[in-house]
């Protein structure tokens, strides 16, 4: 072969080898670099997945007991109950709740004159089996105010009720009396010219021995 031909074949061979090497190098698999996950991205994702209105941990920390701290009703239950004393009850409690917390009324005690459904007022006193104490200022307790008025009028404040001059409302406020018996006491007073002794109360229809024992320390002639 002529030298020119050999040189041409060698050049073609070199070009073919170079093309093959380039094609192989370009077609090889390459590793793709994955960008690192930053803390900021994770925080953003967590924030979008949480419900609006603040972090859930803070919402769980606000328990009802913490929000209602200090909201307690303090009342004094006295009279004819099993466990008289100062009680602490939750807001919205009623007289029935206070009576139950005090162990209930003693056997034979008439609670018909006590409004068990009345909401309690902080600082009030509940007297079972006797005239009700005056309600705290702003309490707005008609039953307690009537009981206090009956106990204090006529006569010294907080003294016994006068059978000779008490009105029907004042007699009605006494424990176990009611409007019917109050009118009978007034009728007896009008028929006999008044009361000269508390013992005359036994002669009024409807006043038995047990009721007389309850009323005796609360009234006077």
C-alpha cells in the first residue's frame, strides 16, 4: 500500500476511536446531586400542617382548671344540718348543692320554706330550720331578705317575731308556717285579743308539738 493510503486509513481509524470514546463518555450514568433539606424548610412545612390559631402545645396548656382558678363560691351553711360550716362550691351552684355538701338536713326538719333551686351568691349564709340571714349586697335573694325582715321586725334587729303585731308576710317567712298557717295565727290573734304567751300558739289549728318547738325560740307574744 502506498504511504498516502496508509496515512489516510490511520487518520480515519483515529477519528473513529475518538468518536467512540466521546460517545461512550457522554452516555455514561451520572450522579445527581440532591440539595440538603434545611431546617427552615422543615419548619415551614410543620407550620403549614398545623391548624391556625397558634401552636397546639400552647392550646393544650390552657386547661379549664387554670382558666377558672379563683372562681369559687364561699357560703356558710348553718342551722339544722348534719355538717354545718363554710363550704366552697363551684360557680353556678344552687342552694340544693350547698345543702347536699353539708350532709343534708337533720331528720324531721322542714325544708319547704327554703328555695332549693335558687342560685348561690358568694358570701351568703343559708340557715336551715330557721329564718334566713340577709343576703350580701347585690345578691338579690328575695327569700333570704324576707326571712331577715321577719326575724327583725317588729322588735330589735334579729330578734323574735311578735305574734301580737306581725304581718302575714312576716309570719309566712317563719320556718314551716306558710301563708295558710300565717292567716290562722292572725285569726286567732284577732279572736282572742292578741297573744299573752307563746304557749298559746299551740291552740292554733295546724301547730303541732314539733312545729311549736321549732317556732318557740323564733317568736314572742
